[in-house]
């Protein structure tokens, strides 16, 4: 296949936007480093201060990029009638009535998942496609890597039921791999080698994915109209949940993602993100150009690539095809972890995969933006140990510092960290229909306050877990690939203790050190100390079904799908969603 790089070049306007964004980020980073140097070095330059300055610099890239993405996103949201159309006009131009003349595979990639939950999601999506009249253009493949006999049997029963219900209208196929090499990327590669040439596109779904038929048809129509696009990613949002942890997490994520994605799309353009699910692939170039290498050395840093998605995106762009994101909320959902322990386990799996990118930065032929994306994926996790190192070094440093400048710098960093959420919050409050969909201004304000407290309490806990995991990676520590727990249920105290005792112990040690060395700074350290020392009760409380029921009852941390209008076209213009989505499943009292 002839590489199309000379056919679909990057536009001059996009190159200028990238240059401007790079200058803004570089200038901000340099300015913040200079301010920190002015804060730290009052009398002389010392080794501990230099180590603190270096650690501070490592924390900056992800935060500064997020800030500028949010600033651009806010400008687009409040300054244009359709922000998504501004950053992705060629995607918005697809005709919603265009005839589907291609074949698309729906890939449900599963491993030891709840078959009943999977069946419910698949049945709703299949029923919608059949009602749309476009079902003959699709074929469902359930690609199983399950190895637990009970679950394998349940998957077989699920497929028999789906076949009996929908088989006359849409083709369905079930395949279970005996050799489960390569994780999810290997699962999809196996499909590509067996059935890929039969189809033009593939929509990748995780076990917890849910997409409206309209969203899936939109993806296909964009791909038909835009042959330059190799991967098209939807903006994935969280499903309504009765878990207190999930509600607080995804309320903040819902706010942050929209401004962040709009801003990122303005400069990433044809080098957009791929998150591994709720996206469509152009199969011919994906099969030809996106096969992942086996990394040298043993796991966890060698062997099969764990975080396959972004690597596949940069390989697709290297081949000359565009990778784009649909930066609007339009019927594409996933389920988020129901408690802190599951969240940490998922985050550490991503951490391990992203650290493998260290061996992939030198891949020949990558676009500069693609290398930048891999570096940012690494920096996202290196920031946690750098932040902890900065705080601990500051506790033991003897040299004086400029406290007023340090406080101003702290407030600046705090503001930049929450900028993506604040940007979308402003847009939500300015738009009446959207404001009402979130429950009105008072509920939005309460939700934002809860999310801020949630972030303050979880960030140090996750940072310690990430730091410990990164320190263990060179010695073979890794995270297994197991099914995610999705049910809302209590965490046993003993389980929380086994998982979070390092955070608690570190919090107690730091509290003693602060009291001994700088008791006047206890107010500054108190949020971190409370988060670490209280990590076990917080994990237990935020997972308790009673707390989730209370949030649901009062409509706190509500998302638009829970609005009464969500049974029809919602305030975001989304397609109708099933009642099982709009109404969180509230567990019975225990």
C-alpha cells in the first residue's frame, strides 16, 4: 500500500498553532522554574535546593500543557457557536444522512468480565443498529481472552442468546483465544489477521463501553467522507454511577476533559489521541502499519506493549494517515472504577505501559508531535515521585527561602492544576440548558467543591502508590491484566489496610517530621497529611453504598445523562440513552 504522507500533509495553519503552543508552554515552564529558583536561593545555591528545583521542573510539563489546553478550550467554548467545529471542521462536515456503503466490525474485547453486564450493553447497541436500518453494514465480534471456566461458559450462553435474538438481522461471531499473548493489542491483532481483510473499519469496544447507534454511524460516515483519517477517537465520558467514589471522580473528569480535549485538538490536529476504545480504525493501514514490536528484555519494561493505544496512534500517523478526535460529548461512554483501590490498580497498569515508551522514543520516522505525546505520557507518571521528592527535600532543607514568593507560586500551580475543570465549569454555568442538565448552579457548586476535596484527598495517595510502583519496576514489579471490578460494594477494612498501609505509615512519619522541624508549616502540610493518614477510612467511606445512595438522592455530582431530559435528545445534543444508563443502579441497603 502506498504511504499517503505526501497526499495529506499537515497544514501550514496547524504548524503555526503548534509553534505558538510550544512557545507558550516553554515560556511558562521557564518562567515557573525561574520563580522557583528565586524562591529557593536567597543566600547561596545549595545541592538540596538544586535537587528541589530539578524535581519541580519534572512536575511541570503535564501541568503546564493542561493549563494551556484549558485556556484554549475555554476561549473556544465561550467565543464560538460550535467549538468542536472550529478545531475539527472536516469531521463536522460529514453528512449525517450519508448512505453507509462500507463494512464495519464491532470488536468487543473482553477478559473474564461479567457476561450479564456485557450482554446488556451489547444488546442495546445491536438493537439500536437494527432499528436504524444500517445493521447489514456491521458485524459483531466478541473477542475473548477469558480463562476462567465459569466465565467462558457464561460467554457462550450470552452469545447463544444474542444470536437467537439478533442473528437474523446482524452477523455475530464469538472467538476465544487459547494463546493470550500480547494482551488487548494481541487480541485485536489476532482479529486483524483472521478477519480484518473482510471489513473496511473496526469500532473498538471495551467490556464497559457503550455507544449510541448514532455515534457509531457518525464514526463510519466521517471515515467514508475523510479517507485521510486512519483513527477517529470519540470523547468518552463516564456512565452514571451510584458509587460515591465514581461520582466524584467522573464529575471532575467530565468537567476537565471537554476543555482539555478541545485545547489539545487545536494543536495536535492530525496527530490526535487514541485511547484504545470507543474509536474507529481504518483497517487496511492499521493492519499494514500498526503492528506493535516486542520490546527487548523481560517484563515489566520489556515484552509485549501494555499501553498499545497511543503507540498505535503514532504509528498510524507515521504511515501518513491522520489520527483525529471528535471533541464533543455525543453518546460515547465507559464505566469508571467504583473505588479507590480499583482506581489505583488501573492507574498502575497504565503507568507500567507508559514507562515502556522509554524504549520507543527512538522509533524512526515519528512526527515531532508524536514523540512529544509519548514523552508527555511518560511525564504524566514521573511527576508523582518528583512531587514527593520536592516536598520531602523541602522538609529537610536548612537554607532560608522567600515564603511570600513561595506561597504565590503554590497558588499559581494550584490554579494551573485545576484549570481544565474551571474552564469547563465556566462554560457550564454560562449555558442554561447545560447548567440545568447538571442540576443547576447550587448543585454544580457543591459538586465542584466535593470534587476539589476528592482531588486533594486522592492525589497524595495515588502519588505514593505510583512512586512505590515506579521504584519497583526495575526489580520486576508489575501489574497483572485482570478484569476490573465494576460493582458498587463495600471495601473490607482488612483489604484497605493491606493496600494502603504504606500511605498511612508515610503520613505518620511525615507528620512527626513536620512537627519536629517546622511546626509553623503544619497548616501547609495538613491536606497532604490528612490524605495519607486518612487514606484507609477514606477508601472505605467513598466505596460505601450508603454514601453513594446519599449523593444520588440529593443529585450531587450529577452528570447530564441523569437529567430528566436524557430520555430524549439531551442538552448536549446526544442521542437517547437507555434508562439503565440514565438511572444509576443504587445498591440495596446493607
